[in-house]
């Protein structure tokens, strides 16, 4: 499956575009990591791909089909979405929240069946949150809620997964676990488009990077895009890229911020 973002400009209402003429091609099994400071349009782009915002220009296709002609139900069966955070005012159980990922497969008055429950439970346990299954979503920590939202998106059984800061609110250990799950999902064939505030995540799991800067962006392989010069221009801080070799002989890279002028 191929998601193409072709010369897309997007934004809000009559205001000038926040993102202008961006083009990306995301294929099954690829992970794209979108980097950049707050306010440059990362979430705006995602909302446009999902159909929450009308494009100002350009088009978005999946396997050659312009998705503006798709129903929301069809989109939900192909594209899973993990938002930055979601505050649900109703005290649904974790299991019920994850089951909501099956909504697009149900009739208007239908209820989840045995298969739907099995899919939801499988994703709950795959993410290691089985102990939360019967707890109320409203009583969870921010990190626990984030894991539940990931499980809900996977329960949609999508071909494309869009994740807006999937490691937000997670402690260090759970960040690593989620990044590992993301890598595993890509190996199963999912196309993944994710944002992050941590450039290191691009080295850890992404195959491609889009680095947003004010009014422009650069796209390519992580090693070519996540550079000291590009990060300085994007974030306005000095960064040093350090590299080494793991015990398994694999090259590893990390971004170290420099506090000196």
C-alpha cells in the first residue's frame, strides 16, 4: 500500500497555509518520522491526511485513489490514528475504549462480536497493558492512556498508522517499548507516519525523515537529514551528533544538546 502526499498545502480557514507544497511517498513497511519545533505544521499535516482539514491545494492518494472521495468509515479501516492525548469525559473501561477501534466494521446499530473482542484483547496484551483492561480510562495516568490509544488504533487493523507524538507522556522504559513496537509493526508491513520531539527517534526506528523548519522542510534518510546543521536551523540550538557501536556491532547515533553558546 502506498500513501502519497502530493504538493499539499494545508492550514485553517482563510489564513495562509501553515504547510506549503509538501510531497511525501510512504510505502508499506516504511516508518517516516516527522520532526520540527512546535507550530510548524506537523499536526496540521496529519489532520489533513485524516480528512479533518480540507486541503488548500494538492491531493492525497492511497494506491492511486484520491481519499477525498472515501467515506470516513473506509478511511478508518485503512488508516489508524494515535493522537497526542485524549481526555474522555466518560468512565469507559480500557477494554471498551480499545474496542472502539472496531467501530468502522460494525453496522449502525451493531455491537462488537467475539472476533472484535479477541482482536482488542490481543492488542491490549501485546502492548503489555493487560493489567489495565478493566480499569476506567479516566483514572489512568497520561502514559497509560497513551498506550491504550495505541492499542485502540491497532484494533482498527489498519494498513497505515499515523501517530502524533506516540511517546508523549511515557517514561523512558515505555518510550523504548513503544519504539520497538513501532519497528515491529513496520516489519509486519504497516506504513507508519509519526511525529516526535526527539530527533534520536529518527535514528532508532525510522527509515525516512521529514524535518520541518519555518516555512520549509527537508526530506530524506535519517543519516542525511538529522544533522547538526539542520537541527540548529530547525530548533535554534546547538547539537552534536555522536556515534558509536553497540555490543552487537550495530552503529548507533544520538543527538546531544550543547548548553554552551
